[in-house]
């Protein structure tokens, strides 16, 4: 972590303003990264609607069906 970031965080904590603190934390944990191009069966997918569909198609092939039976604890 850079010194500037540490100083900024220390100022937020020292201010004692819970609202400012929670806004800062929420901004830090918000996912702002995006998924780049996805290759599905040799096809490059860049559309943000098609990407999750490609992941869904893949994960549906590697998962198992739930048999509805819970293991004994």
C-alpha cells in the first residue's frame, strides 16, 4: 500500500465520521473490474450479455445434478 493511501485512510479514521468511513469502505469493495474477452469453443466473445451465457454453458457441463439427498451430519 502506498504512503498516500495510508495517510488518506488515517485521515478518514481520525475524522470520526462513520458515514465517510463507510462510503470509503464501500468504494473499496465495489467490484469495478470487467471481464475481458472470453473464448468459447474457439469463438472470441466480447459482448457483455454473451459472456455470462458462455460461463453458464461451461459450468453447467462440469457440475453435477443435485439428487436432493442431504448427507448425515
